[in-house]
């Protein structure tokens, strides 16, 4: 057989490792689905062992074969092996595998078969193509760390294979061995990128990583129903239910509206915050308001109380036998698609009596923007006209979508600056009405379940509020009431102290919020004593810990004392922590019920402010420059917090790099010393390998066409006393490598060769390519290696 | 012999051959002063059973070397001075009519010797040169449809003068391929030249007349057979093939090394290993014989052969030193 048909061992090694990597990637997919580690990887390990054994056998046997065998058809038959196996599995009633997995296992089997026969050139490209196909399939199906790592290994091996293939082709065409200059520096770029991506997959936040998936459009389903199929669009029964996947927005846009007799949203508040304390003693209320509005406010308060929709800030402690939050949060109330964090409003309270917040019911004569339907393309959008305070403070219009599952209310959870609402096929505006300040409700008992409600809103950019001078210019008197609570003056004093020297406006609001967020502690179970006259004063002045509504109440009162109009808002906080990476949406559960405040800007415009630590408010999407800045700040912050560790790591890396050659030579020396072969030929070749390695590491590699004896005598020409030893080593190396097996060691060397090896290794050890050596060889015969410092001194730069 | 191995020669003959070769080397060095390397290659060519082409200027000892070699191996020596009017039959021999028996008798030419010195071979016509072809390649001549065998140790030393090209017929590639090696003797060093002058005064008038044969024809044949059986590692043969391929694919080489050239190279390496008292071939043997063996076979300008071969030997990788 022509040697050209066979490949070199390194090339075959690249290929075998690549095939193993693709098989491991596929195993990672199966493992992530089944969790059967021993079963999956045991099978793969067995198959790979067979592949390596066959590859070794082919490689050994190919030398003696005159022609290469035509085994490609037999290898292609391996494609059907998984189908036979799957047939048996299904006949036996075991758990079936999806068809695509069986098919891809067949492709992998062919890849392994071809890799086993990869000693011949012609099998190699197809092996890599099949492996690449399997790797792409695996990485598409599974984000398991092992799969990603295996795919990275596959890519690196493919790169190595291409490099060696390039050299081999060049050498076959030119007929000479070209000086091999591996593009390590260039190759380091993709390698580093791959490693960073792998590290990113492993350590970055999963939510943010998978948020990138939205860049790639996806097609619809196939419409087929396979009981063994995974959950997804168009496959399986999960589509019909559509309860846990907001991705099914499209197919069920026209889901039927359903009605329910379930209790309203307020039960959720009671579930979360426990029952309010019913106090028997009456409290005198004295509202510091102008006389002309007192009557109106009292009437509104009475109406609110009749409506039993007030929100008390004095609530019972959590009991032992009560239902835990875990069971409540186990099921999503609704799903939200779009950017988070997001504050979805459900109710607004703006009258506070010191203990309880009261929602302001709609006045019959109050003018609300008129709701109209506007058809944009095929979609009808609910719109209304309202004066916008300033376009400059708003970000772009952003889409969100809400799909209700268990939310028993007819108030649509919406963000503050809502601009439009759309439900598929619903083109009548009389289905909606205003339920409060920018609160929309549907003219139904409940929101339609499993029907996506599309929202358009605009976030306010607080950075653009720096020049805002209209705070409190059009104040709503209801939202500026400070209740007559004990130590009322202390609130004002506190607010004044916290904002001392801070100009009026957003900076003051930020100062208040910052103080609350940094000096107070969130404790959902903290409660004021039941006999305390004002829980918020207890929170603010004594305990400094409490649930989110105390933060909101305190912030509202503090800001009111500084003449800002504020109101309390109850609703849901769409937490980015809950973002579902696979389904690209955020479930909202009962535990996400939250309370925050809104501060009046001007006209009908308010701004969301969340004083509770750990909660963020949605801001307009950052531009690219701002994103880069955020990333840079995050990286800088991370570097700052890990400065010591990073500095140590950098120093260690720098030291390793600086002393890499001495270290590698030391390692080679220990290997030569520790794994000494007994058989003379092997030991002599080990010595020769050590000499070659030292030459490489000192930038004096042996030229490919120069025998080692001649090369060494040139390199160690400054040690003439060793010329005889070098010549002897060269002769022994020739004997070890090229003499027939029957040729025994020369009798003159029988007892001297171990000493010879020691002498040459010691000489090479202290070899200084660019310096003259004046030391006698006495120390060189020591069996102890020189110290690292002395070694490093002896290693000069290749230049 | 340092290393005992399976070989065709009996162990007792190892010492003999070492002694004989040392004497042969010493004798040739005593005749041609200061040319140890050239003499070593001549010995390689002799034991490899190849023919030698010496290309050098007149008066550098080409003929002396050939005559000394013939004297040392104890064979018959013949010399042909090539001129344009030299006929093939002047070399091979011819049939003459015996007046007494009235039958044609074959009269042997100079090729029926053990060592044939063909002086200034490039002055002979191509027809005459080709007559040598059969004799060199097959050690036989055919005259009037009758085949005559030559001595098994038939060894041709041809010389040519590179400087005088007027009125010459350069050897064709086919004939060059018949030579195992092409060597240049070159001028001796100053000290050697002075010793040469001194030896002409103090030494015998013709040292070759007093010389006793060092190797008999049978001994030479025996050792030549032994050389041909020395083992060569597979990895080294692959290396030789790579070098040959490199010469064939090199852009500056019109005609690369032929398979016959490879065989000659291997034989030369075996002979060098034998002369180095080794029973196996090592990379040094191949590289030391590469220049004279391969140089004669490459269709390259004369002055570019050596650098080109050095380039090839530097770049074609040696076999890995591992088992």
C-alpha cells in the first residue's frame, strides 16, 4: 500500500479525539434528559474503547496490507444499528427514544466507525463532517456543561486536524518536510474566545445568556404529535395546555374567554401579608388639609371603606399552621414576556390615615381619557389620549405581554406609563374601562385565562430628570396628605436631614430611597406591636426592618413631608431572577406581590419609585455605548472586589510564564528520572528525548535532517571534555533506533551506558546556548537537579 | 566488530576484514596524500560494487588512485585513453580471423580486467561510451551476437576533465546513472603537497610496482556479498524514499533520483556501515554517501548540486528516534 494513503499518528489522534468529543457531546444530551450517568456514559465509554482498539489494530495491520480494504459500505451499515436497538427497546416496552436522537446516534456510530478506520486518509473528512453534524445537533438540544465542553474540544481538535492536514498536504506535494511553524499566536485567539465562551456558559448568569436566544428567529412547529417527543412548539401535548409556556402565544391567541367565580386579587395580598389587625379602639383623624378639600376627602374615605379595598399596614404575624409561601409560589399566576424588572400595577392607594391606605375610587364626574380602538396593521390596539409631560424623559415604546393563568381579577396588570393594550381579535373598546389612576380593567369578572394581553409602555429615564423643575407644580391634594400620627414632626425632620444640601427634585427622591435601601432591612415577617399606634413610625424610627409595604409607606410619607405628591401602589414585581431561559418568559407567582410608590411629576405623569432594597425599576433599554459602559463597570467592579485574588493569580501566571522553560525542563528531568526504563534501548531513547526537549525549550531545536549525535556535538562544542561521551551517545542512539532487534549492546558499553546517560543529561541540564561554560563537570554528575534559580539563570532568551 | 549481529560472515572473519580494510586504507593513503575522505568514498564504491566517476583537473592523481586500487585488490588492471577516434571494439574486443585455423577468434578488450581506468571518458564518442554501458551495468559484453562475461569484481574508474569542454561529448544521463558515485579529488593541502615532493625523492620510483595485493578477488567478492546483506531499518528506507521524492518534485531539478539510484544509495550506505565496522545502517551512512551518489544523478547545473542536496538533507526529516 502506498504510504500516502495512510496518515500520520498525530493526525489520526486529532481525529479520534474529535470523534470522542462529538460522542461525549451527544452523551451529554442524553444525560441531561435521562439523568442516567452510568448508563449513558458507560455505553459511550464502551463504544469509544472499541473504536480506539479498532483504530490501533487498523494502524498496526495497515503496514502489512498491500491495498487498503473497502470497508466504507460496512461502516455505513452502522447507521442502522441504533434503529435495530430502538426497535428492540420499543418491543420490550422500555422507555423509547425520540426519533431524532436515534437518527443522530446512527450518524455518530458512522463517525466512530470512520474514525476507527481513520488510518486511511479518505475516511477522515467524512468523520469530521459527521462529528460536526452531531456536535451541532447536541449543542442545539442541550446546554449541559459537558456537552458545551465536548463541542469546544471537538472544535479545537478539528482545528488541529486542519493544521496537520495542511502540513501533510504541503509535504506530499513538495516532497520535503517543511519547517513547521505552528500559528500558536493566531490560534490562541479562537482558543481564548472558545474558552471564554465556555467559561461564560459555565459561570455567567443563565438568564442573561439565554436572553441572547431572542436574536435568532424560530419557526413554528411541525404539527406532528409524538409521545416520545420533547416539549416544544408543535410537538407534544404541552402545546394544547399552554399553561407553562408563554411561547405558545401564537397558536392560542384566539383562546376562548372563560369566566370564573374565584376571589379577587385582594385575597392575594392577604395571603402574602397576612390578615390586617382589626382594632377596636377608635382613632381620631385630623387631616391637615385646606377646608375646601376636607369634605371631599372624608367622603372618599367613607366610600373607600365601604368598598373594603383598603390596605392596612398593620398586619398579623405569620402563624405556625398557616400555609407556607412555598406552596403558594409553586404555581405561576401569570407569565410576562419582555424586559424585566417590571412593576405591574394592580391597585393604587393615595389616602393614608397613619395605619391604613385607602384607594381612591373613581369619581363619576372625573374625566378619564377616552378609550378608543386603533388598528395598527392587523392588530387592534386600545389607545387613549393624554397629555404627556415631556417626551424627553421617556424611553422608546416597549412591548410586553402578559398571559394570565391563575390571576382572579379583572384589572389588567400593567406598567405605569402604559401606551396601549392589545388582545387578539378584540377590537371593541367597550371591553375595557378605567378602574383607577391609569388602571385598566376589563368588563368581565376576570381576565381571560391563557390569553396573551399585549402591552405597550414607556419607561422613564431618571437621568433626564435632573433638570426637571415641575415637581409638585400640579399637586393632587389627596396624595400629599400626611396623617396625624405621633412624632409626625420627626418624619419631616428625618426627611429634611436625609436631604440636607440636596437640591429639590429627583436627587432628593434618590437620597430618600438610598437611605431606606442602605439603612433599613427587608424582613417580610417583621411586624409592629399590635398596640403601636403607627406601624410605619415603628418601622421608620425604631425597628428599621420591615416588609416592603413599610418601606413604601415610609418613603411616601417622607416624600410627602418634603412636598412631593406620592401614592402607594400594589401589584406584582416581575423579577429578572425568575426569568425562564428555556421558555423566554418570566413567571409571576404569589410571592411576587409587591408594594411600591409613585411620585408625581406633572399633569397625569407619575414615576415609579421602589424604596425596597433588592428591587429595581425598569429603565429605558441602554444604548450600545451605555451597555458597554455597564459591562465595563461590572467588570471593573468584579476586578475591584477580587483584586487580591486576581493580583495573586496574575503574579502566579506571570511567574509561571517567566519560568516556564526552567519548569518544563525540570518536569522533563523528573520524568526522565522518575520513569526510567530498564531496557537499554528505551533508556537511551528516553535520554535522547530529554536532550531534544531541552533543545526545544532553549530555542535550539534539533534540525529535522540532523542526526542527534552531530547536533549535540555542535551545541556542546564549548564542553570539549564531553566530545567522547556525545559521540558515544550518538552511536548508542543509532543502535537503539536502527539496529536489528538481535543486535545486542556493544560489550564496551554494557556497564557504562547508564553513566553515559547521566553525564549527557547533566551536561544538557547546565547547557547555556549563548554562554561559555567554565565549570568542571563534577557537579554535573550529581543526581540532584540544580535549583530553579540557577536553572533560570542558565536559560537565555532564544533571541 | 563492536556489535555482533546476524550476518553471513563467520565471526572469525571479522578481525580479518578489519585488518585488511585498515591496510587497504593505509595503502591508498600512502599513495594519494591528504585525501582520506576521497579514499573513504572510493572504498565505499568498491565494496558497494559500483563504478566510480572522478571529475577533476589533470594531474591530481586520478590515474594513480585507480592503479593503486587495482594493485591493492590484486586484480588485472587496464587503462583506456579515450579519444574521439576510439572505437567500441577498442574497448570490448573484437573477432579476428586465425589464418591457421581459419576460424574467428575473439580478442578481449580492456574491459576484461578487474579494474578499468577510462581516462577522459568524455572525449570518446557517444557510440564508444555506450559500449561501456552494457559492460558497466551487466558486467558482460556482446560481440557479434556472442556474449562474454566479465570479471565479477569488474570495477570502472572513469575520469573526465571539467574545464576543457571543447571537442568533448558529455555523458548522457543514462550512462551517468550507471556510475555509483562521482567524486572530485581536488588539490592537496600545502603540507601534503610538500610531503608528496619529499616522497618522490626518498621513496621508490614507482611504489605501485612493489605493492602486494591486500585483498584477493575472492575476498573482495565475499565482502561485497556481505555488504549487500547488511540490514537497513524500514524507517531509514522510508527516509530514502522521501529524499528521492523530494528530488523529483524539487522545482530546480529536471530529473530526480531513479529507483536504481535509490538502490545504489542503499548499497553505498551499507558499504559505509561495513567500513565503519558496523552491521547495520544509520542515518550518518546515508547522509555521508548522499552527495557523491545522488549528485551524479540529478540533472542540475554542476555548481548547484551540492547546495541543493544540502538543502534537501536539511529539510527532509530524519526518522524519529523511537521504537
